[in-house]
C-alpha cells in the first residue's frame, strides 16, 4: 500500500492536486493551501495511505505539483 506525503508548509496553493483528485484534496479558505483529506499530521507533514487502485493517478498528480511537495512512497 502506497502513502501520500504532503509537505503542506511549502504549498503555494496552485490547486493542481485538487483539480486532478478532488476526492483527496481540499483548498483551505483560511490560507489558500491544499489540504490532504483524512491525513495524519506530524509537524506540517501530512501522510495518507492510499489503495493500489488510485496509486498511478496519484503519482501523475504528484509529478504535476510545481513545487514538488507531494511524494508517493
């Protein structure tokens, strides 16, 4: 099972993650940054386990992030 790792403090709020996978992401109205839905937070690093059925589209979404703050492990 893969995990998404999101370094939210470095997010610039471009919204590409939300546009490609709105079921996993929300854009914060408070600060304009992306938030990984149902993720566990540890010091501004958010982690969410994902199923194999969405692993490939999630890897493509991570590649599209202009600041490369989304990792799939």
